[in-house]
């Protein structure tokens, strides 16, 4: 019999592409996770993954099994959510992209909480693909994330924003209105490892024959901003991040942008949940200019 934990292990490996990362995701040791995957493969009589030294890929059998695993877990999550909702008239399962400013999220939820009575909000924070996987699995109801044309779910645009340099206010370059890529040759840089345009940014500097000096690598954007304010180095980040001790400056030819919006699950939800989602969408759309700004 296929066990619930085996499906969670399987999907964690699919999402992370790594047994090591998957084990951390589901809070078990790697040998425990590997044993669970092995038992699942033995039960199905098929190998689900091709394992390489750098990454794990689905086999043909694994690819065929994936939608079934998602569907089974969705039904389990739905049942769990239904039971847990007893006594609560409103539960909103919200996914949030890691690289969206905490201030924006605070502004949305604090205002919405005041406007909506007896509300329980369950939050999941993750990278773009992790958020998408949760939507596909029905583990969240709606997500505040980057909108892509390939997404099959209903999308509601909120705002556009660009990316720019974040640099300490006392840095010599902070007085410039625009900065050339060449100005950062040898400059200490802070890398935001969860940035969705990390590869594009690296290529950008390489194409301009510029190699900044890496001094700090972090998964926490607020920490990166704090280290910029402390004068540790510069970084690139979405325009909505601000700090009193940090200057935001545009870099010539660094023209990347992103479109942020709400993406709904494509799974059927109850009538009450649909009303709650519609209320959340309408509220956020109507208050978007108070929450943030239009680029």
C-alpha cells in the first residue's frame, strides 16, 4: 500500500531536484527519505527517478505517476483542511513568493485582517517554483507571486516593478542618478541566492566584463538589505525594498522587470471558500495603490 509520507517524499524530490534538499524540506534524514522512495518504487515495480551526481530527474514512469501523486495528496490536504476548519468560518491558505517585500505582505494582511472577521490565514513562503507546485497540488488556495504566461491558473495582475542597485547611502556611487556596470568592477557584492533573475544578473555582469567581489550570500532579502545598509557591499533587488540607510539607484542597461499578481488554485473549492478568495482578490486590487506603487 502506498503511504502518505512516500508521496510527500516523492513530490519533495520532484520540487527540489535533490534527495538532500528534499530531506530537509520534509524534515527527515536523507537515508530515511531514500528508503521511503525505494519502498515506493518497489511497490510500483518501477524506478521513478534517474539519479545523477548533480541532479535527480523523473523517469517516464515517474512522469506518469506525478499527476496521480499530486491528486492523491490534494484530496488528503482537502480533507485535512475541511476537518481543521471546523469552528472557523474563514481559512485562507496563502502562498507568498520569498522575494516579495515583507512590508508589502504586512500591509496587505493587516488591512485585510481588520476588514474580515473570524479569519485564519495559513502562510506558505517559497521560491517561485515551490509556490507553483503548491498551487498545482492544491496545497494553497491562492498565491502572491510572479505571473507567467505559462501558468494555467486564473491570474490577477497587481503591479509591475523593476530591479535596481541597492547601495549604502555613504558609498561614493550613491550620489549618482544612474550607475554603469563597470563602476562595480571589484566592488564587494551581496548575492541574494533566491533571486529569480540570479542567473540573468550574473550573465549581465559577465557580458560587461565586470566581476564584483562576492562577500556575502544569503537567502534572506531583509538580511541582504541590512548588510547593504551596514556598508558590507551592494546588491541588486526588486525596487520595493527600501531602508533609511540604503540608496536605490538604476543601473544602465539593467532593465529586468517582473509582474506581480495573485494566482488562484485551479482546483474546485467550496462556495464559502470561493467567496473568501473573491473578497481577498477584490480587496487587494482596490488597495494596491495604498499597499505599494505602480512602476
